[in-house]
C-alpha cells in the first residue's frame, strides 16, 4: 500500500514556516507517541538545524508505555530534550517550562549580560497534521486560543500566542513532506489518521492494521471483538462486521462500516495502547 498525500496548501505552509523560524529561539516539535519516527518531518529537521529543540511525545496515553520509554531514550541519546505529554488531559505540560528554560539557558544568559530582562522565549510549535498542536496550545495556554479539530489540516495560518512573561508560542499549520521515501511511513501515518481517509483505500488499510495487531499485540482482537485471530485479515474483518452487526440490505456484510469502526476504535484508544514502530539503530523503522 503506497500512501502519498501532499495538498497544495502545505507548500505555502512550509514557506511560512521558513519565514517565521528566524523569529524564534526554540522549536517545540510535537510527535505522535504511537509513531515517533514516522511523525518526524525531515523538513522541520532541515529548517530548525540552528535552533534549540524540545521533542514532545504527544498522545502518550494512546501509546505502548514500554515502547515510549525506548523512544524517549532514543531521542535523548541524540541530544534532544524529551517530554511526554497528553494535550487533552494536560499531563506533562508543567514540565515543559523547565525544559524550555534549560534548552534556552545560553540565550537567556546572553540576554542577561546585555541587560535585556524579561524578554520571553519565542517558541515555534511544529508537527505534522493531526498530531495535536492546536489542542496542545489551548491546554498549555489554559484557554481556547486556536482552532482544534480531529481531522488533519485544521490550522492554515501562523498564530502567535503569549502564554506569560516567559514564553510566547507560534502555532503553525501541520505539514507533511512531498514524498514518503519509505512506504511504511505513509502507512503508519494513515493508520493514526494523519492522512485524510478520503484519499486512502481504507479497507486495505484496515486489513494491514489487523495483521499488525495480530502479529505485534496478540489477543487484542479477540479481547475487543470476541473473534479468533488468524492469518487471513479479510476473515477477521468479516467476523468484526458480523459481531458488530454491520449489515447491508439482504444481509450482506457492510465492510465499509466495519472498517470505520475498527479505525475509529484504534485511533481513539478504545482498542488499547499501541506503538507502531520501535527504535532501530540509525532510524526507527521497526514494526508494521
């Protein structure tokens, strides 16, 4: 399954980020804790090469806890500060202030020596579509100051948000990169909802997801849907359709409805906590 999605507005969004990045001291890079490697945009790496960086593993409540520990160690070994966050509940947000002060201590010391006091750290919030940037900013600021949505691509323009005297945030649109060189990256992003379902073969996506769950998290499908796990993913999807009463007129199975149920329950955490990849030396391309 070869997933590619790069709508026209993302080119404009990338140019906007390039223009604004010189105004900031720090990049807060939100990654989806379920796909920490695949949700890293290499364009952000390139644009932010000279900037301090903090990695926020967002949606950690949906990710496999053991694998999240591995990913935290992986990024820290590369020299990044890492904070686990759940933007919806507010988990981990208080720890970000300390991480910001630590990441920008040289800048703050330079300001102090120049007599510049109380100048806030300016941080750009960056990440791919649907990683939760707007929800993060709303929670971090303690008020609804940006649009939020559960579909990729809600934020279309840059927005400055002043949190307090110490920190200002720049919200930016979620951007993907023009081509996924590794098809597994596109597949993982499609599974978590960072690619619009409208451009996907969602039935094939669901079959790949069922195969992944059977291989990496055996017993989950049985526990949730009460069906036996087998090597034929289509058989499992058929049984899910039957168990959930997904029927068309005449009693035929409504596969599209079953696909929608499976993807929604996986993405929302109803199925459990999963991470689709594990760190591998040199990259993170394990699993799926």
